[in-house]
């Protein structure tokens, strides 16, 4: 029986063209920031950056995430990490869970993302205990789609794939990052192509 596909399913199906011998369209971290920087709306730019860096669902970010949850730490080796702390987890629409998670990102590697987020906070004089984004979940979905041409949830897929591609996250690390309980989610969110397999083979053999 024919089942009508949702917009999210249509977007996700675009990842699966590698079986036909073509490369997928998942942008790298550096390619994505170029698209974000080209936008003319600072709030949408900051929202896209937060959604990507945290790998969060829009329901977990909108009206829940605050500037006080962004903290920096400097390690003994001099590296500075930006931590997105105490992110709530949403398993079902509208249901928020208390198994909070914290996401560290290397500031130097993600500096352009961080600058946009900090710039948005300063420009709008957002207090530490105020919501970073005051609009609703539907608004976020429409705006990301309008400005970036992406379903916001696709940023979560892109993030999961790039963590493996660029930072070498294994399945255990990805489960910790996204607070997944099973391996099934990893298979659903990671989208590697044959070029990725070639690169991994080169890394191991050369």
C-alpha cells in the first residue's frame, strides 16, 4: 500500500543516493558555515549554529536554552573548549526529559560558529538567564527551511555524520554525544559515502 512521505522523510532520502554511485550532499563543517554566514538574519544564523553544534532538536533549544548554559574552559594543554551544558532531551513531541547532556566543542575549530552565537547575544543584550531564542518551535522550523533550505532536523544528521568524518567519533562517543540508548539511532543518523570509506582506508594504510 502506498504511504505518503513526510517532508522530513523526503529530505532524509536525499542522503541515500550513494548506492547509485553518486556522492551525498552533506556539507562539511566548513562548507556549512559559509552557507550560514551568507544569511542576512543574525537570529537565524545563531539558531543554525546552535542546532548544528549541539546536534539538538529544535524543541530542545527553543525557549529552553540560555546563554548561561554556554561556558568556556581552558585545559592544561592550552586548548579552549566551549561547553553547551545541561541540554534537555526530548524523546517525544512536547515531552522533555531530565537526563541532561553537555556538549564540548573545540573553540578554535568552530570559532566562526561561536563568534556568530556570541555576536547574537551581545547585539540583542540577552541576559544569562533569559531564553536565547524566544520564538516557538514551529517558527524555528519554518525559518531554517526558508533561509537554509533544510529541515532543521537535517542539521542533526549532518552533525552526526561530520563528527565521525572530521573528529573520528566512534559509535560509543556518538551515543554519549546525542544521548542515544541504542545503536539503531547511529545507523539512522550517520550517512557515509564511498569517498568517506576511501579516506578512512588511506588514514589506516598510509
